C-alpha cells in the first residue's frame, strides 16, 4: 500500500485544469443560434465540473494514506467522465458545422489526452490502494 505523500499527480491535474480553462474559453467564443444555446450550457457545465474535480483533488492533499488515494481516484474518474462528456458535445458541434474544425480537433485532442491521463491515474492509484476505492470498506485478508 502507498505511503502518504508517495503519489505525485500534480502534472496530470495541472494539465486537466488547463484543458478545462481552454474549454471554457472555446465555449465562450461560440456563435450559436438561441435554439443551440443548450450545447454551450452543457459544455460550460462539463468544463466547470472538470475544474471542480481538479480542485477537489487539490484539497485532498491534506488527507493521508488510503483516504488521499481514494479521493484522487474518485476525482480522476470524475474528471475523465467530464472530459468524455465535453468531447461528445464538441464532436456534435463539429458535425453540425457550429465550430471551426481545426479548433474542434485541437480541443478534442486535449480532452482525449485528459481522458487517457485520468484513466491511467485512476488505474495506477487503484493498484496502489490494493482494493476497490468505491467499496465501503477495504477487503480484509483473513489468512
């Protein structure tokens, strides 16, 4: 099991925060008809939730050991989900011709990288935990 402080995920979290900021900027620059405004709201919400997951992970720095790892796994899974949702709606905008294709591909690549980073982090930290971080209690070895 990992010791407190043995996990360094600051690079991944910093990049995810940068992606959320880029998504917020891109979303704000969209020129949408009123009937398509809902897509902007969904993307803004996904970007805000991605940012919130990063901030939640940064607040978990004061936690120790198992609880710290658990909070990082949960935050990484949430960030991955938010990036995936944003990617889906960004692809929708692109397919509808509502965003510059080059810009869509650039932001999509950032979101995809975030999804991969967060999935890898979650898997790595779960391995370090040695049990399902979503379980109520860690499985005990009774041998």
